[in-house]
C-alpha cells in the first residue's frame, strides 16, 4: 500500500510538471506561427524522443537484475553485457538491488508515467485527427497521422540509442 501511495504521488507530481511543460511548449510553438496540429506533433515527437532516452537510461542504470523488458533488442545488447557484481563486499548487491529497484520505480513514475505521460497527448492528437476528418482536411490529417506516429516511433528509437550512450559513460 505504501509503494502505491508513493508511486501515485510521484505520478501526480510528474504529471503536473508535464502538463505545464506541454502547455508552455504548445503556446511557444504557436507563438512562432505553427498551426496547432503541427505544434502538437512537435510536442508528441519530442516526448517520444525523451521517453526513449528516459526508458533506456532508467533500465540501463537502475535495473540491475537483468530483467529489462528491452533486453532482446539490439540497442540493449551493450547494456546486457555489463557486469554489475562489485569487487569486494558480497552484501553490497543486495542493498544496491533494493536501492536501485526503488529508485527505478520512483523515477519511472515521475518521469515516464507522470511527466511524459501528460506532456505527450494522444487523446488531443486523436481529437484533432477526428476534426480534420469532419472538415475533410485530408492533407492536415495525413501530416498529423504520419508525422505523429511515424516520427514519434523514429524518435523513440533515436532516444534508445542516445540513452544507451548516457548509460555507457
């Protein structure tokens, strides 16, 4: 019950920051003249890139038990080859494992679920797409769909590769 409460507070904190960051980003992008759907696409693609970095960094830095959900991907191979067992004190891994598992859970709740979960807005993306269909704005619809999904997917992979560089330093 305590972990649930801590995680919920972390998600709420990160979510508040993510919502503020999304609002500020959208306003700034629209101030420079981008239409709402392009500004939203830019925010979503940036969020995808950031979630790729955050996920690989958290998994590579803090998940030391070899159970990463990404361990079968080629981008994770150099992380899988790392040895985590320290020289000297054999009790250190037990303490470290608990510490890293707790940090992983807290940081994932704040950064991935909270901040990036509210920073990227799939529901708004879907609403704008539906509005483009109702307005027969097919060009804007295609830019929104292909740009957000295609570039978002590519940005996650770019984030994975950049995140791996941070972990291997």
